[in-house]
C-alpha cells in the first residue's frame, strides 16, 4: 500500500506548478505577440484569457451536460466576481496598473454590456438554446474584433518604433506558452485538492469548501498569470486577462454550456437576487476606476480586495444559515454598494472635469 501524500505537500506542489506555469505563459505570450504581429493587449484579452479559463470551461460545461445548472452558473458568476475584486485588486497592490485608453473605450464597456446582457437574459430564470446561440455569436464577434484591432495596433507601434523580426522563434514562444498553460491547469487541480484535504482536516464543512476553495480554484490560473504579469511589467496582459476572461466566461463558456445543457441553464433565485447583481456591480465599478488617470491605484486594489472579503463573508454566513446573513446581504446591497457607487461616480466626475479643463487650456493656447 502506497503512503498517502500529505495535503500540505500537494498544496505546495500545486502552488509551485502555478508559479512555473504563469512564468512560462506570460513569457511565451509576450513573445508570441511580437512574433505574430499582435499587440500584447489582445494576447491578454483573447489568447491568455481563453487559456486560463480552461478550468472554468471544464467545470461549467461538464456541470451543464449533467444538468447541474447551479454549479455551471455559480462557477461563471463566482469566477467573474473573483476576477475583478480579487485578481485586479491583488495585481494593483503588487504594482499600480496602467490601463490603455482602448480598454477604457472598448473592452471594459463590452464587459459591462455582457454582464448586463446576462442579467437581462436571466430575468426568466433560464438561459435557453436561442440565448446560448446569441451569446456564442457575440463571443465570435468579440474575438474577431480584438484580432483585427490587435493587428492594427501592432502595425502602428512597429511603424513608430520598428522592431527586428522574430518570426523564426514563433514555435518556441507557442510551445513555452502551451507548457505554461498545462502547468497552470495541473497546479490549479493540485492546489484545490491539497487545500480541500487540509480544510477537511481542520473540520471545515464541504459546503464552505465548495463555496470558497473550489470556486476560487478554477480562477487560480488567472491569479498567477495576472499577478506575475503585473510584477514583470506586462500590465497589458495583466488587465487584459481579467477583462477578456470575464467577457468570454459569459459569452463563450455560458454559451457553450447553454447549448450543452439538456434543458437550458436554470438560475436559482439566490443567484438572481444577490450574486448576479454583485457581479454586474463589480464589472461596472472597473470603468470609473480605470478611467481616473487611466490607472488602477493601490488603494483602489485594496478596496476591491475588501469587497471580495465581504462577499466571501456573506457566502459563509449564508451557507451556515447564520441568522445575520439576511441583514448582512441587505446592508451590502442597499448601503455599501450605493455608497461605493457615489464615491466612484464622484471620482469619475472629477476626472472628466480635469480632462475638460486640459482640453479648454489646450484650445486657448492654440
């Protein structure tokens, strides 16, 4: 009989695979962008986003095929909340994130629109075949738009600052990125298994483990990739990975799941009343945060992380049927979120007035 591997060792091995995989994927993707003549932003928005969403694809589509709509829908909604509040927050704490104007004008509004579309389609508590096909068509349009804009941006950048051709290393860059992706998926699986076993050893319930460790586990590739990309100075990949993952989680992954589900995806009342509005609010919050001086500052990253801790706190209270859970949800929905919206709206208003003042000054000098 083989000796049982300690959960702590499995967790440590999983984290090591995540770090190595993120390093390979970020380096390979950055080189692939130059070799293929595509901007790093589009690599983050499309290629890296699809790659790091592999765990979400496996869990969501697998759940949909077996009729487990709660798991399929909850995984996507929970992952999108995690991507914005935890990953962007943590990445901004590592280094303030510079946001390209193109993201503010095109991709973040598309992320907000996709979130609102999901909320509208889910009003009847179901994503049917027609809804799913519509989402898949929009996903294809989003990918094609990004590839076209990416080539145009790369050509403009090369005209301004010509770079030596690197097409001979295209296969090496692709191989490095694929190896990094494989390590990310393996590392996420090992980390989830190790952390789950460790939590069980401390007497944590299966429900709480599912709501926290497993839900966050499918987003571990995005965590490792975005945080390491931010630390390496590849900020376009760091921000683009989160924005692109959220758009594709909704349009592509839920679209595939809606087609694969025998009778469509059913939304539980709790998801419609709390989790989905939190997801929409988190995505909307990125727009004013990213628009202010086109950066996500450290304090804004800390704010996002604080909101994620508060959200997980509600999940734990609700899962354990704590009597304070209803009051907690009401305070979060009707006080904390509106107050944050006012603060972010005021910050956006100041930024718009600052830009208007600069424009008027420039016109006066001309």
